[in-house]
């Protein structure tokens, strides 16, 4: 490439290079300004604060944690709680969405109408309001702590959540009624139930539309040919229609999965201790707002990229193998 | 065309980064220039910081904002109230969105040293307590083993709760919310059996937010020290001093018996302490902190002395019905003690 301004390629590269330099300089200036302002307040930019003792307890945790554990451990507990909700939510939403999508395409007018109404109502009400609705209804309807409902022997439902027998420190414990409610065993809190239920149901409405679009994208000839060959309705769907519909379904489905993961951050409004809740507590207690939020964004970015990558692999595997 | 876009982009970027100098330094100058004091307050805590249906803010912390505005700007009404929750309050102050944080904030060492803030005066001595339903028939906090406790996230309350239960070797289940209203609703529904917060907040919530105040009782144990006071940004000592001395002036006024009703009459009082407080004669203690001689007189006339502010917002005739207790003057057995203005 001739290094001369008359060469259009060189000119293009020159301008692009200059733009990159300008953007980098701006970024550097912004960071320097941030550091200068923070130094004037006596606050340092750095992640060292994360090894200090957290000082707060987290009620629901999948790993051992106490108030003396470090902030890193608190973040780990938060990430695991988010993953718990995200993975279960994705599974339930997909199942529910498939069910509703098939129902919306049914020839039975009542079923079709019900499914369409389900989708329209749930898509158009903001998620936060739906979460509040589920949480407050659950809190109001669940039986009092001193009078729990026995669903099965050893499984109880109360305002403290769904208590069931589980291993605690190596011993099998059955929940019993204590002075403040059920003690012993394990429990699924109403916060988790409300969050999982609300998120799954909300996302399932969007997923139902995605799946319905996918099914409708398959040429009608395919289902006609399948019927002519004697496939039943369910077999048609499972063996012929859905595999071909996957091409159209997978990219928007990835969107919905990412949305569900990020929407779980609304849990802070209903008291579920997931990652955003832990991060805002940390930022409030240590004052290191920039670092805490950067870490939070980094974690969500990683989770989202991981989900996208997994779905991309799935998409490549489900692509139509055309003859070249 | 691309060249024009590039030049425009570069110019915009350069302007945006050039326009952001540090805010540390002359907060008082910027307040005077703006003509209004930006004050961070509680979004809705009865007795301390709450707006009524017409948007008028009242409360103990709100009155302190008004006092500082009266001293710095001459008019107690020149305040812009910024409602903040527990997670936003420090960032708002650090970033310069507000000039003064008057939001029932506890003075702790980590907040005083690590957050880039500065505390100077304790306007309200408080402590953390527990609110429980009367029907549980609890007599003491030591009976709370295994209870579900509702607490607000990111507050000293959360940490003190963990410390207390650990030191008493009791287990408990915390339910943590960001929003105070959601917290109160969860406690009222019975999701948790215990609500923990500063005792003054508990009194406010019991009086204002519970269906029947008699169904709830505050347990006798006070498990922590919560010295509540205003906070300012670090790096501007003049502003910090002004804010602290506004509080001390209000205490001195109560000590001398100067109220909002008799300020004018007291201006001709012979007591040299009162003369210095009200800026009479040759006394001008305001100049060194950037205000004029009548700064304290304005504060007392437009807002009142400490006792008046206390009684108006959280005293016997309000729904909170709080005693002066630790907040009485040192001459009456309390902790409120002001250095002399002289």
C-alpha cells in the first residue's frame, strides 16, 4: 500500500487510526478526571476493599457464608443466587412458552383465545409490577408462620416459604414448628418463589411468540406431507416442524434468555439476595461505587456472553445441513 | 463528510472532558451562586423527612436543611430537596449532586474516613431497636433466636444486626429490602416477625404505618449507638464548619432561652453570650465561615432553636411521641452539648 494521501485506502486507514486515537485519549481523560475527583474526596480507586469482612448476613445461600466472610464471598453468593434463578427461570419459561405457543395455534377457539390473551396481558404489564403482584399476593395468601399448611408429611407451606426435609451439616432434618415458624430442614423462600414465578411467566409470553413465529415459518407443505404419511399431530410437531423451526427460533430465544438473566436484577425490590442486592449493599457500606458497579457489569456481561456462546453452538448444530 | 463528522466528534469529546473540574473547594460559593441549597433527604420517613400531598417537605432533617439555607443564603425556603434511598445517598454527595446530606445518617468511622465524606455534628442521638408484634408476647431481644428479621439493605442496621445475633450466639433469617416501604409492607403482612431499625424510625413506623399501633411493641434492648447527623463532602472545611456551627448555634439558642418568637426581643438582651450568638454589637462570628453577622439570628427566627425543632417534628405532640431522652441539653441530663460561640 503506497503511503500517500492520494491513496484512498491509506486515507481510510489514517482517518480510522486518528478516530481510535481520539477515542482512547478521551477515555484516558475521563478516567484521569475520575481519579482526580475521587482523590480530592480521599477515596481511592481499587479493588482491595473486597477482601475486607462483609459485616452483613445473607439468608439464602448455596455455599457457606457468614458476616465474617469477605466481600468476594458475598459476591460469589450473589452470583450463585442469580444463576439459580436464571437457569431455573429459563427452563420453566421455555417449557411454559412452548405449551402456550402450541395452544395459540390450536384449532380449538377457546384454547387459542386463552393463549393469545395470556400473551397479550403478560407482555404489556411492566415486569416490576408483575413481581410486586406475585410477591404481595404470595405474602398475603400464604398461611401464618404459626399455622403452616402441611402439603406432604414433612413438607410445609407458610409465610416463611416452602419447608422440606434436607441434609443440614450432614444430618437429615425434618422441619418442625418453632416459636417463630418452621425450623430445620431447608426452605424455599417466598421471595425466590415470587421471583421465579414472575420472571418465568413474564418471559414465557415472549418465548411463546418466538416459538409460534418459528412454527409458522415452516412451509405448510411440510405438515401436509407429514399428515399424508400418517404422522399424528404431536409427532408432526416433534419430528418435522420443530426441528425446522429451530433456525428461526434460536436467535430471538437467545435474546429472551439474556433478558431473563438481566431482569433477575429486579429481585432487589422484593428482597431476594441476588447479585445486584449484594453489590448495592457493598457499594453503600464501602463507598466504592465505581468499582462495585463495574464488577457487577462485568459479571452480567460474562453471564450474557456465555449464554450467547452456548446458544450459538446450539444454533450451528441445529442448522439445516444443505447439500452444497 | 466523514472528515466533518470526525472533527465534530473530536471537538465534542474534547469539550466534554474539559468541562469537568473537581468540585472540592468552595461549596458555599457555588451554593450562593446557584441561589439554592441542594439537600439530600429521606424519601419518606415520618418526623424526619417526608413530603405531604402538596409536595411540602417537613421533618427533623428537613428543618436542618432549612437552617443551613437560612444561614448561608438568608432564606430558609431556598432549598432544593433531593429524596434519596439508602443506596444512593453517599454517591449523590460524593458526586456533587447535593451539597448537604441530612438523612438520618449514622456517623461511623468508616463513613467518616473511607467514603470521602465528613461528619461534624450529631443532631440526633439514637440507637437500634427491634419492633415485634405484641401477640408474640416477647419481653426481650434475647428471645429472638430463629426469628425472621426484616432489615433495610446497605445500612448500619444490617451490620449491627449481624453483630448482635453473632455475639448472642443466636441464629436468625434476614430478609433484606432496598425500599423502606416494601420492608414495612413485608412486616405488616407477617413475612417477618421482627423489624429492626433506629428506635426513632421504629417509633415513626409504629405510629404512622401500622394499622393498629397497639399491636406492635418496641423491645427494650437498644443494641447499638446511632449518632445521626448531617454529612458534607470532604475537602471543603469551611462548608463543613458552617454546617456544624449551625447545629451548635441552635443548641446555644435553646440554652440561652432564645426562641423563634423572642429573637427580636433578645437582640437587646444584656447577656454577652446572647449578644455574641445573635451578632449584636461588634460581634461577627459569621465572617470567618463565609456568612454575615446575623447568621444565627436568621436560623433561630426562620427555623427555631433545637428544642423547638425537636418538639415540632418528633416531640410529645407529634405521632412519634419521643422523649428528649439522650437528645436533651447537657444541662438537663442529655448529650446535646455545644461548644460556645465566642
